[in-house]
C-alpha cells in the first residue's frame, strides 16, 4: 500500500484506529508548550525583535540597494520593505521622492514594442504588496497616489485577439499596445485590474476589485467589472 492509498484509507475508514488517527491529526494544531504568561510574553518580545532585525538587515543590504540599482533615477527617501522586487526584462524605472514600496512587487518589461519601455512613479506615491506592472511601452503614475496590493496594470494584452494569429504565436499588433497614465492623488483599491490605454484622472478613486477598461474622468469614483462611474468626488 502506497502513502496516498494509506492516507485515503485513514480519511474515510470507520475503523477505530483510523478515527483515532484523524482525531490526533486535528489535535496537533492545538498542542503547544505550556508556559507562564510572563515567560511567553518575554519569548514573544524576543521573537518580534529578532524578526524586525532580520527585516531591517534585508531592507538595508538587499531590497533597498537592489531596487535602486535597477532604477534609472531614484528620488529622495525611497522606502522599501523586506522583499526584493521581481524585475524581468530591461526597461527604464524612474521613481520620484518619498516613494513607498510596501511589499514585493513584480515589474515585467517587454522589449518587442519599445527599445526602452518605461515605468515612471511620481512623488509620495505608494505601491502595495503584490502589485504587478507589465510594461511593453509605458506606465506613468502621478504624485500622491495609493496603489493597493494585488493590483495589476498592463499596457499590452500579450497576445493578439485574432485566434489564428494567436495560434501561430504572433505578438499583438503595435496599435493594441497602449500606455497607461495614472493622474495625481489617485487611489486604486486592492486587486484591481487596469487595462491598456486607460487614463485615470486626478483625484479619482477605483474601488476594490474593479476592472478598468476605459478612461476615468478626474474627481470620480468608479467600481465594478467593468468599472462604471458611481459618483463625482466634490
């Protein structure tokens, strides 16, 4: 009997040994070393201190320096965490002053449509953990923007819509690769998707999990799939 068969038998069998094994398996998650509260709090403080020192070490010696090395130009006071950005391909990254990279972000450049695809991020703008930026030509993000975690911005679909061209492995047409422009003081909620060619006007808000396929006027709240205007922000 192999391991997979044994696990399946234990999971479904009515035998007392199988039942006891299942109860023991569930009980393991509540098992812990009994400690006096004072000692537990001391161990917690030590653990948090060691964790913070580790993150500080990674930030100081790895994530910060490596992100700066990948950029064409970096402004003052770049803030990073313990994650090293995942950057693929060659392109131009320009970061303004006080940019905050909260967690791990993915930046993928495609050289097929531009000799130097570019990402430009304005002053005091933050990019949340898990943001993905796929750039064939350009993505421009203005000042004072908040791009929440899990958001995906891409200026190219990556494949042609025509099924025969896609089957043959052709790239999308150059006309279908359209830069994205995010204005100033824009807030994009978590897990949003911003399609090629979209311009989001100043002071606008994109609600969580929205899919933005068309331009968003300034001072506007949009939400939905696809995103639609909910109201004006006055």
